[in-house]
C-alpha cells in the first residue's frame, strides 16, 4: 500500500493546528456543504413534505429541514470555521472567492477542499465508465481520468468522487452505467489506472485531483437491482467479487473512500466498523479519509439503526467516517458529543487529522487558489477531443453484422431516431459540465464526412413514432441508420428499471424499417445492458455505441464507414429478457447445471445462453486461436496461444484467459477472467501470445474465510470471449 500522507513535518503542523482548534472548528473540518445542505441529498422541499406526511421523518426533523432550506450565506459558516469542504461548487472565481474567505477571514485560515463528481470527464466528456471498460484498455481510463482531472482542476476542483468501483451483475440497477462491469479482475485493472490518472504521482500537482474509491462496499449487490437497497451477501462473495477493485484502489494509493448508502448484511456501510476499521484500516492499511455518501449519515435514521441525528453523528464518527457529506449531523452534534464525553476527543482529532493530511498533501496550505486563466486553455482542446473520439470508438461493441458493414462511402443514408441528434443525451449520466451543444452528434458526423444522408428523427425514447415521416425518410435510402436506446437520465443514480427493453415506439420503428426491406443498421445509445432481442432480430447490423461522450457521432461513423475496425468487447452480460436478471458469466455450476434437461438450473421460457455473453464483440475481420500450450513454472502459469487474423482487414483483438477450478472445498465459478491482453494483427498475420497468471490469483476465501489456492485440476480457457472453448487442463500440487 502506498502511504502518501504521513511525514513528520506535516504531522507537526497538524498537531499545532489541532492544539488551537475549538471543538466547533474541528467539527467544521468534517463538514462538507452541498447544494442541499440538509437531511437527505437532493431531496426537494416537496419531497421532504411528502416524507413527513408519509411518516418517514419526524415532525421535528421536518421543521428543522424546512428551516434550513433558507439557510444563510455559506460564507458566514466558512468564516466561522464551520465548513471544511464544498460539494458541487465549481468555477475558479467562485472557488477562489470562498477560499479567500476561509484562508484570509477565518481564525485559523485552513483552506477548503472542493469536491465534485468528475466521473467520466468534466467539460470534454468521455464514454460512461461501463462503455470505457468495453475497450479492455485501462490506459484509456488512465488517460481520460488525467484529462478530466486537468479540466476539473482548472475549474477549481481538488477532489473527485470517482472511480466508481461497484461490481454490477444486475442490469436493472441504473448505476451499472457508472462502473466497469461485472468482473472483479477487469474492474481492478481499471481501478488502478483511473486512480493514477486522477492523482498522478504527486497529489500537490495543480493539474491532478484526489480520487475517491466508491461506493464502499457492495452497493452493486442491491437486492433486485433496486438502488439504495440492502446488499445481503456472504463474506466469501464480498471478498471474492466486490472487494478486489477496492483493494486495487488502495494499493494504487487512492486518497479517499466513500461509504456506500446500502446496508451490508444488516449494518449500513456508513456505520459499519468492520468495513471502515477492520478492513480498510487494519487489513488494507488505508491512510486517507472516508467520506459519507450524500446525506448518508442522516440516512442511518431511516435505515432504523439510530434514533436521531445526534446518534447518527456519533455512530458514523466512531465507525470511521471522517467527512460528513451534506447531512450537517457532524457540525450540529459532534462538539456537544465530545463535551458530554460520549465521543472521545481523540476520535474527533483523528478524523480531523485525516482530512488535514490530505489538504496538506494536495498543497492547499501553500497554494490554496486556482489559476483562473487556465480553464479556457485546457478545456475541450483538440487533443482532448481526439482522445475522447479514440476512447469512444474503442468502447463501442459490434453486436451483429450480416455483411452490411462497413458502409460504402457514397451510399444514400436515411438517419432516423431522435437520439441521433440529442447531444446532451449522448453525454450520458453524471455529466455535470459537459455541454450538449458541444457533442458531435450523428448528423453532424455525417455532415463532417460529406456523406449523402438525410436525417429525420421520426421517433424518440419518449416521442411517438411518426410512421408517415419514417416512410418518407427511408424511401430513397440504400441504408437506414436507426438510433435507439435511453435518455441520459434513464441510467445512473436512482434509475432502477423493471423493464430492460427499448422504451416507447422504438421497437415499432425498427420493425417498420425491417418490413420495408431496407438494410437496417441499428445504433444503440444507452447506459446499461438491455434486453434488445427484437432489435437484434430486426437489424442487419447492430452497434452498441453506449452514451459515448462528446465525440460520439464521429466515433460511430468511424466504425460504420470502416475507418476503425471495431474492437470493443462486452464487460456485462446482456440478458434475453429482464426476467433473467441478475445474470453474469462467472456463475457457479450448481448441482444441476443448466442444460436442455428440464430439471436443471434454468428458465423454462428463456434460452440457455444470454443474448450476448461477457467478453463478446464482433470485428470486420475474424481471429482464429490455435496451438494453446500451458505450463506452470515457479508460481506462474503461462498460457501461450497462436492468434491469427484470418481476413483482409487489420484489427485489434482482445485475447482473454479464463480459469475454472474443477474441484475445490467450496463451489467455484464455471469461468473466471484471470488475464487479458490486446494484440494488433495485420491481415493474415499470426502472432504467438503469452498471458501469465500468478498461481496466487487462483484462490478464493474458504469456509473459514482464509484466502486459499487449493491443489487440484484447473482448466485454462483462452479465446475471444467468456464462451471460448480452446482449453488446456493443468494440475496444481503444492508438495514442496
Ligand atoms: C450521490 C452518489 C455519489 C455521489 C454523491 C455526490 O448520491 O451516490 O456517488 O458522489 O451523491 O454527488
């Protein structure tokens, strides 16, 4: 683990400050103020009223909330040392103004920390993280995080609440959009890359920002895919599936963690001593600080584990949450809790120390202000746009192609679907400062190319199908490109869905085009795996483009016209229907492995296989795997395979290695991704590729919760996706 904060000089400075600070000033350092500085985050006045009328909050709580809505100027609280950080405040002039109040007008001059959700870009927007993960190229995560950091830092931001590292196996959960998919190993590689992209090697670098590993932990295991729901999983599943990306983030020196909203097996993460002390501090050696999620401390009241805000403040601090994101429970109750002796002052001091350490590490005491001339120089530069375009086309996944792609340069195109031109929608969820008008939409991309096209929306996610317009639009076309999918607010937070098919009349539009006999190329712009069986059947070609950011249109056309040979591979399983959720590749076999036999683990009314499996993706060429050799030397398994490009188009293949532990003391997944690498092959070229896997990575947490690698047979699969059949068996024995 990297220890980025502790040095004796800083510790002495912190000691000196702590000696001078009042209890309220100490609590102030743990108080993060946000756009909704009361109770639950982003709860409108009307919703607060409804919560009171439905008995979710007490009369006292409701009256207090309402009084806060008219809360005075935040400057007064900064000046009084009652605020240590802001959420959602942005703009170098605005941040510098508030910083000046803190540094020049408060008693101790402790600088503020400005935090923001910079999830997949700040002004230049990159593909949503789920899309980016389909590139299987973590260097894109590092580079896009670096660019996002530079743009956000120029805008006054010191700290992002990213990367989001929640493993997601249920597409009904809208936040599947924000993570890197269903696999722990791939997500761990992206975690390390993203943390380093945001933070760099020197936290005080003014072009870098602190990162935050969130949501700690197992938020993606929410029952039923319903956001904020309970996560009731075994300790083995916690450690083998949900923990690895957070361990990778810690090993990469991530500065902060965010406690998740959910309870984990009955204890809310915000007050979960096992997670925040035993795991994070004692086992992982984490040195930074933990921030609650927005209002998360207050939410322990509706969780039903504390009676009021005072108790919430006490339990959260004692469990290990240092910074209170916008609930104000800390600033209101910690001074009195310490005075009463219920909270030892040493615990308060430790939390303040953790926050001050990072403010020193960020260089805020020496350089508290942002250079206001930087923003216009760095945002949306041509270099940033090119990076966004490159990341977007590498994130897109070709799901079907019946020989119609790539398109001929001079073909007559009818472009339909409202989403094609909705710049803001194409930026995706958690876009805070990207501007829709700066997105290269699909019509613009066609215009840029001088293509022979006609664009008529005809139908949208919420706009009914105009059949007459559609008939007219496609009449003279050689090819119809139809854009369907989701609006940006249909995935992300508070966006759980009970139906994963295309909304509205979108399927009707595709069916009409199919029935017209025209060649149909469907482009999917969405934030989650969808049950698109009909769209697949109607389409001659189908490109999963995702919500791919500022350069979506150019990236789509780069692929459709063959300027880029699609290389994306799915990192989440696509279900045939919503009823199959949760569905994921690394499932256990059960005593009745799914088969055509009735009494086996399957649905009677669904195919045995998913619509598209983890790792799946087509190319304009074909890759052949042969001659797999596997050997074990020392503590490393080496799998060597020949990969050949069998057609006349150069392309980049992602070679994937999966492992199965055939017999173990606990059930083990039928496949687990344990290695992957990318290889570029010219037409007809064959290369020998070796992937090495440490034997230590083949382990799991056994019934005694010990991490063990057990002797016995392992099957090594190498190929194009999680259903690869080329395999070799090896036997591990540990007789020394
Ligand atoms: C939200 C999200 C969290 C985000 C925070 C601040 O509720 O759960 O991911 O960082 O609030 O916006």
